């Protein structure tokens, strides 16, 4: 009786397993392609990357590592490779994707002092005030690094010096900690003056006779 019951159960179990395998295969294949694509980006294998990107209808350019959440743009930004940044952007890479820490490629570029990469990302539409999980904006990162050139570039792109992080301090607050002679504070104050000049009503002169 027990043997007969097992004989009836086994085919059902095998059928269920077969169905699970068939369902899982596309997911594994997609994961495999994503993994291989990101590995090709890491290895700077231009031909392999191009082959993946040239597949009709592909969105693999914006795939992310399942552990770190890093996209291809994160990878090439981390290695300070502006040529690859521009190449991936031209292929549709999203400059505003965040990794598992909430950091965008722009945040990474600022964090490593990579002004060329930061500018390329800004030119591609990177949102200048997107914050990480700690509330740290790219401008706050640049202020922490005392990177005046990047501070100026971010302010020119519209970065808000008064947006606070999770501790309640803004880029302006952190800059002020260095005292009134702080170069980054001076850059922020200069940007304030420039903004006020742009917002001031223009004088209208009458016609000359």
C-alpha cells in the first residue's frame, strides 16, 4: 500500500520540479547575461560590451550587481574612466541609478575627486542633489574632501548648499566648520552672490533722443 502511494506521488513531484526548472531557466539566463556584461565592463572588454549593447531591445546597460547594486556607470566611474562614462551614456546608461548604499555615479565621482567624470555625468543629466542613504549629497561629499573645483562645478550645476544630511548638517554648515577663511565656504558664498545677481530685476532704460 505504501509503495503504491509512493508510485503515485513520485510523478507529481517530478512534474513539479520540471516546471520549476523551466520557470527558473530564463531568470538564470538573464542573471548570467547581466553578470557577464558587468564583468566585461570591469575587464574593459569593449568588444564584448558592444556586442551586448547592440542586441535589439536590450536594457542591459542599466543592469546592476545583485550584491552591491553598482551599475556599469558606477564601475567605470570608480576607476576614473571618462571615455567609458561617455560611451555608456551614449548607449543609454542612466546616470541617476543608485547602488545599495544610495550612491549615484555622480556621488562616486565626487568621492574620488574625479572632476572630469563628475562633469560628464552632470552634462548627461545627473541629478545634482540626489543623496545617499545617510542623506549625504555630492556637494556635502565635496565639502568634506575640501575639493574646491568640484564644489564650484556642483554649485554651477545648481546644487543646494543648504540641503541637510541625516545628521541635520548641510554643505554650508560643514564648510563653516573650517572657519571664515575656508575656500569651500567662500565658493558657496560666491555662488550665493551670483544667484542673487541673476535674480535681481534688470534696469530698463528709456529710448535716447
